[in-house]
C-alpha cells in the first residue's frame, strides 16, 4: 500500500464529534477524523490516550479504506451482538430495545468504581430482559486472576470472559484455572492482541479460546484477515468487533467479517462467523450516516456512505480539528 502524504490526507479530512447516548469508555462525545479518499471513506479515531506510534495502526487502517478499498465480500449479511455499557441495571431494557433481534449480548463489567455485585445485577437485568440470550462479558483488563475466577462463578453461564486480566500470561492462568475448576467459560483476548507487540502470543501460551479482533487498532482489514487466519490455524476462534467507530469506521469492520475465509464443519456446511460486535452505532445519538437496520439480529455488510450535511452538522470545534490534524502528522511518521 502506497502511503499518501500528510497534505493529501488532510486536504480530504473532516473532523466530527458524535454525541453518545450513554457514557462509554469514559467519554460522552466520540471524535473522529474522516478521510474522503479516492477509493472510499476511511476513519482515523485512535482513543485519546494512545500515543502516535500506537495510533499509526489506526491511520494505516484509514488509509487502506480511503486509498485501497476493501477485499471482495464472501457474505452479504452477518449476525451482530448487542453491547451494554457499565450502566445501572434499570437502564438495561431501554438499551436492549435498540438491538432488536440480537441473540448475543456483550456486557461491560469491572468498571472502575463499581463492584462485582454491580456486574451481577447488570447481567441479571440482561437475562430478565432477553431470556435465553448468549452472554459475553468484557472486563477490559479490570480483574486480577482471582477476581476473574470469582466473576466466572458468579456471572455464568457465559459465552466468554473478554480480556479479564491485563497480560497474556494472566489470561493463560485464568483459562487453566477455569478448566481445573470445571467452569465451562471460554477466555477471549482483546487488548492482549491489538495492543501487543506479538498478536500471536496468546495462541502460543494457549491463553485464549477466542480472539476479539478490531480493524483499526490492527492496521486495516487485510491485516485483520491475516491475523484471523493464523489464529484460527491455532484453534483460536475469532470475533470481529468495533473500536467505537463511526458509521465510516464500521464499514471496515463489516468488510472484515464479510471477507473472513469460510469454515466448514464436519458435515462440510459453512460455519457462519461469530456474532460480531459491530452494532455499537446504537450507542450514538447522531452519526454521519443513517443507522444500519437490524434484520432479526443480522445486518447487511454493504458499505454506508456518510452524508455531507451530517458531517457538517457534526463538525468538531476548530481547536479539536487542529488537534486531530496534528495527530495525523505525528502518527504518519511511524508508517
């Protein structure tokens, strides 16, 4: 992939600020730099705490979308999961109403300042509101190994615990301890892949049953597909998720799931991809394009084109635009 100059990127850039329905990852407004490129729209929206070297992967992803485009899709619709932030249980039914038909629910847990009792109440609220749903919980590295084991006992049954602890070594310890205790909960790795020097370490350590892969932090759709193929070869399942992307960034996530190589089961039937964490647009009050529509818990993988009037209405303040332009300059130096 040829890297455009900073001037080529910035002359095509628009910085937006999207208000959120509920606080998520500590923010009430999600900012992003969108690139209107020759091959389509790309997004650069690394979280604010990320330095330029780590943010460079996000820029590479945005450049790929804007200047190269996406691989050919193998499927035109995919299942998605609902996402429940670390909210009061009373808010859960209203949030779930924004995810019609979703049979898999991911719930944020281990929020700073909250307790396991808060997490239990939130998970129970989900089960009451949507009986029979498949439950995933995401701790974002918030637990110790002992706390993760206690949570698995208290919150189950679960599809998986996502990034319960900080390091890959701790994930391996959690996974082994769960097996020894006869607790049938899978362990998923997120930060231990996307924020690691070696994204395959979790497979080498047998630290995860599932890899949660996000396009932007990994550097683009094609790199995600390469990582997914190699992890699947190590018997690690894959879930594709968003990094709180706008509708533009979400296009890349849908393109990744649409292009995941097909898997056959023992009867040579195509195994559909795991429910993807790509419905987080429901967390925004406004976005740069009309919302993707739910179809019994599924969504179309067709790309959505942002609307110029929405981009203009959601434009960030001049000082924030300058801030994001500088982030592009700093990050481009690492490509």
